[in-house]
C-alpha cells in the first residue's frame, strides 16, 4: 500500500484529464509529502467547493499513513 | 445493462478499490436503494470499522464525500449516496430523531424556542422531517457552515 497510489487513485476519479495526473512522493524519515499535479482546468475538481474535496483526500490519506506509522501531507501544486 | 445495475457495479468497484488503497480492512456488505429511490445506501463492514468511522464520523464523512464527488464525475449526479459502516449512521439517525422529539416536547411545555446542537445538512433535514409531524412546532435553521443548527419554535396561538 502506497500513499502515492492512494492519491493517484482518488485524483484520477475526479478529473477530466486523468492522463495529466502526476503524483510524486517525497519521503522523509518520519513523514512524507505527496505532491499532486493536475491540469489547470482540473484544479477546481481536486480542491472542491470550499476546499472540501482536498480536505476529504487529506483525511483519507491520514488513515492510510497511520496504518504504516508515517505521517503524510498532501500538497496540491498550483 | 440497465442504468441502475451500471451505477451499482461502478460504486461497488470504486468503493472496494478506495478502501483497499486507503489500507482499510473493510468491504461492501450490502448495496441497497435507500428511503427514496434517489438514495443509494452502501453498508460497509469489517475489522477496521471503528477506524473507518473515525472520531464523530469524520473519516466516514470524508469517504462519503469523496465517493459522491467521484460518482458525480462518473455521470451519476442526482443520486444521493449514503455510506454507512456497521449501522453507525443508522444509530446516529435514531438518536437525532429522539433528540428532535424531546426538544419539541420541551419547546411546547415551556412555550419557548429550543436550539439543537449543530448538525450536518442530512441530520438537519431529518429534524425538519421529524418535527413536521408534530403539531404546534415549526423549525428554522440558523448559523453558518459547520455551526448550522435547527431551532424549534412553538407556534404562537
């Protein structure tokens, strides 16, 4: 189970251009940052109204990261 | 394939994959039409039920929000999707209904407005529906965002 795969799976289900979904995981010792890039017109889709979609993805990511005892943060790159 | 069958198989597949990716040992136990035909209920269960519900149902709400957004994107807007885990929402709904009934009695006896705690849109809807069946009480929603709550008002005679 990879946090990168989780974010990629969720993002691809939300955007119009799944081929432009690019996810990179920058791993540190105790935490890692998952960077998500999507095409400009899809940005609103992964962020959502009042940031709710991004918040939901972050909550779900926190579950996955607790399971492997490593903190993970989602960074949506604009 | 009928639309319903298509929607249901898409949902079951998507939710299953999401749970697997998120590392939840949990699966779809039942998929059924809800209280009206626009509502699809997915009942999940498994060893990770408590974790997947989260504190005050936060994780469950996040999962539901994401599934709803993905479903809308997959072309099934107009259907309300309700995720539940081992009856958590069902129990919560029963509690909200009881709270609404108690608050209505209180408001009627005192002849004063009664404010309920802040609730989700779905739970507020449930309060409005419950109280609609009680003579002499009307409901209003007040507050913004997560602080929005229902006020019960005795009708002035």
